């Protein structure tokens, strides 16, 4: 391979290292440890299945998006699935509260389009600004709204609505339906579906701003 012309980065965005993503896997054992550490915050014993990943990518219309946010990367299976579907020029801001999950993803999912933040989704507005991103086309969330303090859940729902472009999509997957109580006042009624091919089966809610 010839070196890049002077003044150009060695690895362009168009040449995203997909081989690294393919090797990342879903991190099942690390995910289970994370659940045992913080069961309410993680909300699931296993990372999302390939079927759920495909549904999230489809519902969020990630292939057409210029900027995407993920709330709650876990061990990064969903993060890698979003990146595989995204355009070479798109950007993904992926926010995770748990330091061990964050480091797991940082070591395994390398992609120049990915901005990782070890932080709370409650700080979405500030994180978008800090990473030079404005309004986004899609937000995908696995955060269990049912176990969040009410104030935190409302703050996240409000900032999700603020962060989406008109026509932007918010896709949330979880076992319980309480996310609707928080997001409904900002984005109206959701389209609802179940993904049965996941452990456990989860509800998938889609809002279009
Ligand atoms: C159900 S897991 C989803 C993990 C992964 N996306 C998947 O589908 O396999 C939910 C994730 O949200 C994270 N989380 C919970 N509350 C959060 C918050 N306030 N801010 C950011 N991440 C949070 C948890 O640590 C956990 O990794």
C-alpha cells in the first residue's frame, strides 16, 4: 500500500477498520459481570442479540444518518453493529456510565467515526457540544428507564428530544414500558414492537421527531 499524500491523514474515514469491529464480539462474560455489579443500571443479563441489533439499525435508519448517538454501549456489540451500518462519513457518539464497560469498548471497537464518552446520558447536550456534534439523525438507547430516578429519566428524555433533528428517530429497547411515560410528553406516541429473539425478549419503541 502506498503512503498517503502529504497533509492527508494516514487512515481516512472511508477506510474504517471493519476487521477490528468484526473481531470485537458481544462480550457476554464481561456483560454478565457488569450486570452482577449493577443489576438495575444494566437491566439485562446478556448483551443484545444479532436480531435485536439488526432491528435497531433498521428502526433508527442508521444507514441514512449523518450523526448518531448511542446511550448505553454495554460491551459494545450494538456499538459495532451501528458502525457497520453507518456511512463512511457519519459520526457516532456512544455514551456509557460504567467505567469497565467503557474501557472494554475502547479497547475493542476502534473506528475513526466513533466518539466514546464515559459519562451519563443525562449530560447529552454538553457531550454533543464537547464532541463538535450538533443535532443528530438518530439516537439508540438501551438504558433501563424503569430503574432510573424520575428526575434523571425526565432529564434524558428532554435532552433526547432537543438533540434530534426534525425527522430524527429515537429508538429505545427495554423490557418494561416506562420509557413511554418519560418520552411521550416530548415526542408523542411511539411505534411499538417486540423483539422475541433476544434474552430476555424486549420491547422496541420508535419515535420520529
Ligand atoms: C441493557 S444494557 C445495553 C448494552 C448494549 N447496548 C447492548 O445492547 O448489549 C444498558 C446499558 O446502559 C448503561 N447505562 C445505564 N444508565 C446509564 C446512563 N445514565 N448513562 C449512560 N449509560 C447508562 C448501562 O451501564 C448498560 O451498559
